[in-house]
C-alpha cells in the first residue's frame, strides 16, 4: 500500500488537538499503523500516562498547562522537543502555532508536513474571544505569516480545496486531504429510525456558529402531535447562551447530552430520523468540510443543512436532504416536518447519501493519497 514497500517511522504532533482527535488519531495515525508503519503521535494531555500503545499507534503525552498563552509557548516547545527526540523519517504537525518550531526542524533536513485544518484568517474573524474588528485587522498579516512561514516544509496539506489554494503558490507540493468518514466505522446501514421515539440529532455543540437558537426556536413551531426529540451533543459556548435556550418554548423537545465520544455519536446516528447540520452565515462556514455532515450520510440518515451556496449545491447534487435558511425558524420547522412525515422520501435521501459516501466521500480514498505523498517525500 505504500508504493515502495518500505515501512516508515512517522511522527505526528500537536499542541492543540485532543489525543483521540478524529482526523489525526482515528483516521491518519491508525490507518498508517494498520498499513505496517511505525507511527508516533505526540499530544498534550494531563489525564494519560507519558506513553501508551493504542491501536498500534505509539502515543506520547506531554502536560497541558492552563491558559492559551501557556499552551502557545510552553506546550508547543514541549511537544516539538518530544517529537524531535523520536527521530522520525517524516514529521507531520497540525497547528499553526507550531510553525516556527517546525521550521527549525525542517532547517535540519527533517522532512516536515504542515496540516492546515482550518482557514486560519477567516477563523480568526469568527473566534468568540477575539473582537470582530481586531480579527479582521490581524487576518491579513496572519495569512501572510502562515503561508510564507511554510515555505521550508516538504508539503502542506489542507483539509479542503480552498485551504489548498491559499498555500499552493508558496509550497507547490500542496494537496487536500478531507475529513471524510472511514467506511469501516460505518457498516452498511439501513434507514431504520426509532419509530416509537423519533429523534433529530445535532452534534455541533450549542453555539451561534451552528445556528442553535433558530434551531431550538423551530422546535417550538412544530405541531404538538408530531413526536420528535432533538438530541443535542457537544459543548455550549457560554452559560448565558444555555440560559437563553432553556427559556425558549422549543427547549422542551431538547435532550442535551453534553460531550459524547465518537462511538456514542455513531450509535445515536444509527437510529435517528434526521441529522441537523446547520451553520450561520460566518466566513468559515461557507465551505463544506463538516465531519458530522459526512458521518450523517455514512450512517444513512437524511440531513437538513444551511442553504449557503456550497452546502445547497452538494445536498441537491446528492439528493441527501434539504437546505434551508438558518435565519428562518419556520423554514427549519417545515423541513423537519417534511422529512418526518414523508418516510419514502426520507428513505431515498438516506440511500442517496450512503451511496455518495461509498463512491466519493470516504477516508479510504484520501488515505491512499496521503500514503502516496509520504512515499514521494521519503523516497525523494
């Protein structure tokens, strides 16, 4: 599967992402280990031992201090020191704050890949803790620093095509590796929602970026005789938002579970009637790159998402659900009611989504591209 038949020593490292991150650990690291490579993953965590072998991956943990500045300076240095000590044939890192340290590694003739998970300049504008005006002011210099700080790297990987295009002129060896589902995590489903207790699932957390307020308001507009519960999972962005939501009429239909692990989410999806993937009209939400959206299709569940152009285009092309104006609770309620009361239409949507995953949008296809990139860099 490697192309050259060699087994490599690969080191992934991050100061930000959780050790069991879906993209890095569950997909990249585990897939590479299953292919016979020696894979090391360095992450920050206070609840785990210094080292553990998990699913064939050598996982190394460094302490995670409290506070954003401590993470940037102390954790970043500790993660990079640990990664360097592992003497990898190739290094693959996942946070923009590690660019200066990774550039020093690359200057010592270590092949390094930068994995850009987010469109950082646009992400800064959306950050809750950064005033919007300040975010706009620093977005341009941050864009320049991130892109031109990457010129020493052997390659850059973007989580989507728009990110790839940002780096292409600076680092010619740039490609997209998406966050598509692993087919083995989603056995071929049959659309069988729980008829006695039908559920809508929303796994994006409670945040304004995920249009949670219009969604909860829409639940209050549904007919009383339509039995539907919204199972919401993920962190809430603030206590004040949670208090506002709890005062809304639609909250009585909400079952808020808080943080769920990946297995629990897959189990909920397997018996759900509808999967909600709503997004506000923020700059970083205009492109289709949601794990939960593609995992909903892999589970064979109809989706309701935003009518932003890219989202509407893919939903209409696949025929896997409905796209609505997320600022219009009535439109959201109508879409929920349409799918809930049209089982044949919902079944067709579910089947169309699963077919698209099997043919185009799966991790197995992108994993092969990742391995080919590794092979090209290490062989060269």
